[in-house]
């Protein structure tokens, strides 16, 4: 009887209810990835926002959110990763611990100073943060606002930030786009092509900064750097009589 009850407990245990999400990931920012259309928030960590500026050891400002996103993309590279669901947040995103082989990517981001331990939700990575702080890695080499404080300040200024905000922002006529989320990809032929969020190839485009690929904050910035537009958003492809379909896309 005890054996039967034990088996029933194991089969219905929440820890075993969700299967790992495995596949090639595209990086949205330093603590968010997308695998086959599933948006995954990395459990227990908080990375700077894409538009957030921090100061390095010399006091010079830099885009710490962009640096964090590129670091995560480089670390994942073209490998498949496995994300073990821990929870689902109120916005429907999967909260998970993601691994590349045996390496805990959540912990790696914190230990290298690209993200902080999100102690509001978990203390799993407090030790990794302590190490990064002591060795002055990444963010800890200079000064920065904790990502949650930065979001709170932007929210107070009427700027929409991330979905895990403590309180949703008041409705505004038009959301303000602040993230440097445009992906600049270089094709195998050497073509420099940028992809907008929501475009056909955006989610499956992985940025590899070591090859010269990068993120942009606006289309004007991308064009000025020599990139051309890739696949547009579905709404643009289906509507707009003067829309020109782009030439061959560049996608790794």
C-alpha cells in the first residue's frame, strides 16, 4: 500500500509535471530567451534592461543591458539548451533554469557579473553574486542601478518597461519603445541585415558578437552602420501598397 502511494506521489509531483524545454534559443535580453516560440524568463536572476546604461571602472557609460544580452548569446552560441520549468508568471511566461550541457546559464550570468541575483523571488544565486562582486566582474567593476530600481524609475517617468513590474503602467496612447532590440545579423555571404522584433526571422536569429554582429536601438542607427532591412512584420508584409519586399535575408 505504501509503495502504491509513493508511486502515485511521484507521478503527480509538480516537479515532474513539466518536461524540459529543449532546443536552439534566441536571446531577447540578458535574462530572457525564446525556444520554438516559448518565451522563457531565467529563474532567480535579473539582468539590466536593453536600454539601461551603467558606468564602468573609469566612470564611462556603456549599454550594460546590451552587453548582458550579447554575453548570454555568445555563451549559448549555436548549441541546444535545456530549460527546466520552475513556474509560470502572471504574464504566461515560463520561469526556468536553463542549461547548456551541465552548465547552469542562470548561475553563469550572475557569476560573471552580467546579472544580479533576483532575491525578491529566489536566493539560489546569492553566492554567485557575492563572488562576482568580490572579483569586480562585469557590472561590479563599476557602478549601476539595480535593474528593478531602473525599471521603477522609468515607470515613474511614464515609460513602459518589462512585464514583471510590480504594478502595470497606466495606459498610454502609444507605448514608448526604449529597448535596443533590433538584431544586426551577418549572413554567410557577408550581407549585413537587421531584423525587427516581430519580423519573420527575428526569434530564430542568434546574435554572435564575436563575428561583428550586434544589436541596434533604431532602424536609423542600423542603416547608418551599413545594415539593411530583413523580413518585416507580418502586418507590413500583408498590408501597405508601397511596401517593398526585401531581397534575400541573412540568417545564421
